[in-house]
């Protein structure tokens, strides 16, 4: 989040003029943070749900320390055709982490589409995401975590 140096309202990343007070921002005071995205395959090695959840917690902690903005989790959909245990448990854990403000939010893969509201807002925030192949396929086997 970037705040106007005069009025304190939130302004767009890289913007040199505040849309609220029209004051010119000093370019050298605006933070320049690179967009960083990482993909983690939680189903690699066919782990138990418990092992996958431990890895989820570890990977989120590591990603936050590395300054990663978005973490794409591959948890699979499960062979039952109605969603796997790892997928369900991951999302329960992410709900809890969101509640505790350990993560900002997450978008389930089936809602991760350039036409859907949350993902559309994310692409506006990080235009580099428009090249993400997952954005075009509504994949229920992934979840995008916003750190």
C-alpha cells in the first residue's frame, strides 16, 4: 500500500500524482517493490494431508520472508471427483490464516479467472498476472494465496 505524501490517501503503485489532492509525489520516496510469485506443489510425492499442511505452513513462512507477493499452491483436486482431502484441508487452513491475518487472502482455482471479481482486481494490482496460464483455465486443483 502506498500513501500520498501530502494527504495520506492510498494511491496507485508508481503514480506520481495523487488523485485525491492532486499533489505531485516525489518519485524517490515511492517504494519500488518487485512483483514476486512462486508456485509450490503440495501434492508432490503423494503426501498425507497432515504432511501437506505442514509443508503449506512452512512454504507460506518462507515466501513471506522472501518477499513473495503471491503463492500458487498445487494441491490437486483428488481422484474422487468431488475434491480431495489435501485441497479441503488446505483451504480450511487458509481460512484460519486469513482470520488471524497471517495471509491477506486467497482465491480458489475455480474462481481464479480474468473474468471473476477477485482475480480481476488482482490482475489490476499486478498486471504481470495477465500472462499467468492458470488465469485462463479455472483449475480447482490450485489455490492462489495473496501474502
